[in-house]
C-alpha cells in the first residue's frame, strides 16, 4: 500500500511538472531592441537617410538638432548682454488720453527711435545672424546659414557642432556661438 501511495504521489508530481513547464516557457521576457542613442553634437549620413522629408542642409539641422541654431549662454544673448539696449518709449504728454486728437499726442517727435523686435523677431533676420554659429563646409568658412540651403541631404557625410570654446580653439576668435562643421560625401570618404 505504501508503494502505491508513492507511485500516486510521483505521478501527481510529474503531472504538475508537465503543466507548469509550458506555462513557465511562455513567461520569457522579450528584450526590446536597443535604442540607438543620438549624439547631440553629431548628425551622421545614416541618421539623415532615415528622414525622407529633409530637403536641404538647413532642414537637416532644423528638424534633427534645432538646438544648434539657438544662441548659447556664452554669447550673452540669453541675458541680454550682447543685445543692443532697447530704446525708451516716450511717454505721451500730460493731458493726452486714448481718444485725444491733439497732434502732439498722436505723432512721435522727430528723432524718436522706433522700437524694433528682438534679435529673433526681426523679419529680415539680419540682427539674429550675429547669434548663429559659423558654418564650415569641407573646412571652408561660409557666409552664413543660407549656404546650408544649397546643400542636399544626400551630399552630407557628417555634421558636427562645436561649442564656442571648441570652435575658438580650432578656428580662432569669432566663434562665441560655436561652429557647425559639415563634411560632404566626397570630402568625408576621401
């Protein structure tokens, strides 16, 4: 009788094990694919190839690393140190109200400076250009950001952002806002 109990217990154990193993096999953790971490200072040709909507070199920077086009803290523009002093707005003369028809109240005296927008809000973009990084394409200094519009994404091998200190150390003074160094396919592989 004792042996039949042990046999029944062994059969029950094997049965429980047979049920538990497939359930345990289904509990396998699937590891997600490793997410490729982008370098915030480099844009590669592989990363550019993954975005079909890019039209030119400016789009590449604007859509993939927009922070490269913002002024750095060292430029002083964030605190207003480099920005020209804002003109004072002349207060209306005494007795001038909202609905006053007095010509002295409606016209600004001659020589009163007009207020302009911030360096970012100017329509022509001329004053904001002083806060942008210097552009180098195949180690040749370019005039400005507009030179990126002539660069097709398929021509770009690598784009690298240098901070103000790095760019000044490599190219000399005048790089307080950094530099964007671009290697084209024909220059980068050669």
